[in-house]
C-alpha cells in the first residue's frame, strides 16, 4: 500500500463513534486508529515524502484528536495523547526549502552560455545563489562534489557532473537590495550564516571575493501558512558590482496564459534559465501557478514575463523534484520527476506586487519623465554644440531636448561625449522610440 492510500485508509477508519457515548466502541476503534496513525507516520517519515503526503497525515492526526477525548481507556490502559498530538501538528510546519520542483514537458533548463536570448546574459548578472558560509573555502574554493554524488542522481541525468553548493536563489531590485523566498531567510541566523554569490555559472570551482556578498539586514520578510505569503527583502553589505537592479511589476496583475521564464539555481547548481512556460492559474491573491521547470534551490528565483522582461514574481513552492530509479548496473539512483505540461500541481510564484520593503523602482519611463517640459535637469554642453538637459550616470550620460513637437535624445560614455552610442529625433508622442534610448543609458 502506498503512503497516500495508507493515510486515506486511516481517515476511513475514523468512524463517527464517540468514546464519551460508548466506551466499548471507543476501545475498539481507538486502538485501531491509534495504530494506524503510527503506521502512517512510519510511512511518511523519510526524505522522499512530499508536502501533500505530510498534509494528509497531519489532517489524519487532527481528525483523530477531534474524535477522541483527552483520555481513553483501552484494555485497562489509559491513553492521554491528545495534547501531544496537537503539539506535534502545530510544531511540524513544513519548511519548504526545496519547495519548487519538477520538469513539465521538455526540460527547458539551459546554462546561460547556451541561451540564444541575449536578454538572459544581462538578467543573469543580477541573479545570485545562496551558499552557506562554511561551504566556501578560505580562498573561495567550493567543494568538488557533483550533484550526482550529493543527491544520488543517475549518471545519465542532465547536469549530473556539475557541482551544487547552493540552497536558494535571489535577485537584485536595488543596488544592494536583494529579494528571495521568505523560507530562505527566515531570521537573523539565515542572514548571517549564508553568503550571496553572483555570477556562479557552469565551470566555476573557485569564487572571487568580488562575487561574494553578505546579508547585512532583513528589510522585510513574511512566511505564512494561512495566506501562503513567502518572500524576504534583504540589504547586502555593499553595492553589487557589474549588475543593475531588475525591473519588476509595480501594479496590475498577470493573466493565465502569459508566457514566463525562470532564472536561478535548481538544486543548487550553477545558474540555469528555463523558458517555455506559461501561467496556469492566477486566481489566488498571493501567488500564481505556472508549469515552470524548477527545483529546490530555485526558491527565490525571479520569474520574468517572457514577452516584456519584467519580473512578475518569486518562485517559492512546487511539485516533487526527483523519483527513484535504477541505473544500467542495477544501482538505485534518482531521476528528474516528469510531468506533462498541464499535469501535476504546478509551481507557485509569490506575486512581486505583494512584497513590501522594495526600493522605489527606477524605470525607463520614470527617467524619460524627467526630460523635456518642466525638467529640473541641468543644462550642459554634452557632446553637442548647444546646451541640453543631462542626466548624469557613473559611466555614461543621457541627454535630451525638445524643439516644438520634436524630442531629441542621445547617450554616450562620459569619457567620449562626442561618440554617441545611440540617438533619436522623433515626434514627442513616439514614446517607444524615446524609451529605447533610455534603455541604452540604463544598460
């Protein structure tokens, strides 16, 4: 009998009889139900039990405590277990560190270097992996153990020969502000005992100190079983080099059927991107569900709208990662759990619009709004004979001016102002063309 069947059969055993009404019936049913509970616990207490199986078991315990009084006498022996079982249920909240899981349809995971979408390499600069401080050597060295060794994967599995030192993923929303799943940073201990590493890609065995960042403080955090809230916003110890904050949704809602892409560190592996997914359901207030190819370690990964490149949410929960099989030599090993695109439970994504503590987002539209009529920007001779409105950046600048109904913009490096990287002159109503120039400034 499998675990779910065993737990369901326990529910059938729990009849509506009451110990208080009939002691003899109480003795018969109590002992049977009591033994079934123990048998169910033995069945689910292992590393491959799913959240669904645990919740079924937990419900059986609750049903048992609701049926019987605090004390029950069976064959002259007094059983006083109600308080103990109630405490077990309340204290056994599942910490889904390896929450998001499974492959839907074709395995869409790719190393960043193998992606043909040029946006992915840029996004990847702003995505990090959480690694325990004790797993990083004094000189930045990482354990050479592969995921085949650490998780007993079959040698034929994808990425079986890559190392997997990580535990969660996260992404930049500010110069030194990172978002992840709430169960990845639950408290100060999680903050101080782990590092955040950027640009951990396939082939990396030793980390440079410039890649490694510490969690300085927790800005906001929520992890609730009642609302399914699951997010954390943390402050890193310094501004992240060679990366820029990712753009995220600030209003409105995603829709079922929207195309989505996830980027992060499945099972703690070097960074992967998986596109080819869609939103199945967007009915819950706190999260939406997609058929993303994600695993434990993807917790905290950014989920992008594939069409717009805007982050829609944070990957937090999902289906089982792996199932057991046998390799060609007959040895037990684990393989990726496969589901059809429209089957299994789907992967849950916390809506980014529900997250508190996010910095004010610098968007291209916001930057464009600083130009032209009513602008407070300084007027300078920047790569042009006459003075224009200038927004100064660390390495490059953005300049613009309005003439009648025409708006002109250009951008260039500070050191070479006469070598423009991009420019346009369009009707001021042509916002899309102007935003393209602003984008080149932000990159």
